[in-house]
């Protein structure tokens, strides 16, 4: 789902129709939204360095399923609230 992918397909397979599956569209959108919210929140916390650090390094924890988190990872997320 990148411009390079589309350009490559269009250059070598002019007749091909590019189709994206719903799963990857939703996951890409979700990751972009999570990142935008994190950046916004980090900017709001620029005067609270410890809280900003927790938020800044929590991207992969936020993307994981809550049920698959280890206990120390859950605590790390809880500390940021």
C-alpha cells in the first residue's frame, strides 16, 4: 500500500487492477491514528518529561492485544495514565 508499489505495478503490469484487502487498510489506518494521537499527547506532555517518555516508548505496547501483554508491560502502560 505504498506509492512505490503502485508505480511498480503500473510500470510493469498496465492492465492490472490494484486491490487492497480490508485487513491491511484498517491496520494501516489504525496505526496512523495511534501514532497521531501519541504525537499529540506527547506534545501536550512536553513539560512532564517522565510521562512523555512513557508515552513515547509505548507505541508497540499500544498496538498489541491487551490480553497478550506481559504483566510488566501492563504496568508500564498503567504508569503512563
